[in-house]
């Protein structure tokens, strides 16, 4: 992060604004909404701005900026059209240890003014770090449509009950679960509809049943997709934000992991060839034990949990133990990587079916029904986890009758900025890959649909 996002209380505190034109007027308006006391310094001051600040505790000083104007203030804003004056304000503020904002000059800013969505006391701030204020305003305008005006009233209600709930539910994680259930239920709906009395009745009733709400454990089996965070489902994001504990695979990117609750416990249980962080049976047992402790457990898997993700094994264990669970599908690697590589898995002219196959080596062999795989001509084969066994896959398909010039593609880290697509034939691709530094995860696609890659590739 270029800036630490914080909310600063300014009620009754002095803020220096240097400048008296339109830009200064906009900054003063925001500071006044936050309850600040403004000291304005400028040679010339817009009459309307001077009138706004005409009463104490505000000050309007029509004079050139002097270093002593910084004394006793909490923040400084330089909003003149004179670069020399702005630089002087910045230097004098920093010399005195007072944070300064120089409008439209990020290099001289200790803090910046974000675009805000105001649902007081709920405030949402959006910033581009000074790179593009227009983009920040665009994002703010979109958020305005998503955040109901009644959120401020809801926040007031919850604030009034905060201490009462704290006494009844002392554990923070359980208290958080209670609040989440309240905010996703009829209490929130009634309050945002303006029915405060009914909302309070429902909230009191919920507190009478708080023990059940905060002690029930559950597991969320969520597919994180092939890598691009934009491919997550809405439901996946919602559950990712609710979980107390996250068990994640090595294929789950850092960007996606950062979308989970920041205070959730995170446990890496990833597996790769000849190196297992945790055995599968231990992962399943851990899911059960964590849920039995009353925790909401997120099992976050790359791709889709039911396609070579061993999700079925995990929920069998949960079902046997009577643990409630939810399964959220993810975009599997075959679908996501093929789409980003411009390779349709099916196509009327090239392929009428598609088969997903594991290319994982066991005891250095890849024991598959090669004869059946090689015989079907109008078919797309997709091999998961096949990087190490690529040469074996190609040779076995040729040995069992597939033409050596059959097209094949290997996609590295599909849907991510590191995506690369290597295209060849069964006879040539192993040598092509041997000369490259290919990074897992990879996906292999065999079939005539690969011919469309150059024509349809868009990433």
C-alpha cells in the first residue's frame, strides 16, 4: 500500500488551509463536514468562502503564508496555484511534524483526500493513491448505487446495542457471528425500512437466542477458480468474509487469500508432487474438529472442489460426523484456462466431446486407459497436473494410435498475469517445454481445437 487508510477525528481540531479559491473551497467544505476548525491563509479569498468561515472558531487571514501559521494545527492543506508557495507550505509542515496535503501533487502529500460515500456514521473511502482521482470518483459513484441510504440508521442501532451485546456474548469471534446473523436478517431489513421499533424488538429476540447462533460450527467448501480473482462467485466472496478459519491449497493465489477475513486464522494445507504439507486424511479430520469447536471453516481450493479437488472425500467425512456444510463451485482450470487461451473445449467443426483426465504420476507411471483415450478422434482431452508426465502422455497417445501431428497445448498459470501458452504437436511439444522454464500449475489440452488458439487468443 502506498498509503495507510485511516479515519481521523477532527471535531474541534484546527486545520490550516493555504489558498482562497475554488480548490480551497472544496477542501474546506469537506473539513467542515468532519467538524474541523479551519484557519485559512491567502492573499485573496473568495467572498463566499470568507463568509463561510466568518464566525469563530474559524480564522481567515488575508496575508502571505508564514511558517508560524502551521503552529498548533493537526493537518495542513496547500491549495494555491503557486508551486513555490505550495512547496514552502510542505517543507514548513514537515519540519514541524504536521501531515500535509498539496493538492494535485502526490509527491508532496503525506495524506490524501479520498472520494467518499457518506452514510454517516458509515463512511466508505476510495482512493487511487493520487494516481487517478477520476477513477476514484468513478468507483465511488458505483458504490453509491450499491449502499442503501439506510445503512447509517442501521449503524446507529447497532452502536446503541454494542455494549449490551458485549456483556451477553464476551467472546469476540462469537460476537462477530451474532452481528453477522443480525445484519443479514430481518433486523437490518426493518431498520433500513425506517421501522426502528420493530427492528429493536427483533434484535432483543435475537439476543434471547444468542447461544444457538454463536455456537454452531459449519464448513464452507469453496472453489477459488483457476487464479484470476475476478472469476470468484458472489457466494464464494460472501462466505470467504464470514469464516473464522481458512484452510487453503497452494494453488490459491495471494490476491484471493487476501479477500478472506483479515482476522481469520489461515492454515496452509497445500500439496505438491512429493511434498505434502498435510495428508488428505488429516485435512478432513481437521475440518471436522474445527467445526466441532463451533468455528466457521472455509476450505478454499483452487479450481472447482469436485473436479480433481478431492472435495467429495472431505464432505464424506463431514457428513459422517454430522457437520453442516456448503459447497460453492468454482470455475475449473479446464474451463478458465482454455477460455483465456482462446481454445474452445468443444467446437462444431473440431470436437463434439471433452474429457478431463488426471496426468498425475504415481510411482513414476501414468496408468490410464490409453487405447480408449487415443481412439476417439473428435474429442478434446484435458490433462490436469500433467507437467512432469508430459512426455509420457504424448508418447502413450502416439503408441496407441493417435497421430503424432495431433495438436497439443500446455497452459502455464492460466488466467493470471503469468499465463503462457505453448503450442505444438504430440511429437514436438515435449522438446519445446524442455527448453523453457515452465512454472506450475499447468494444464494440457490435446485436440484439433488447439488450432484455434492463434485466431481466438485474447489474453
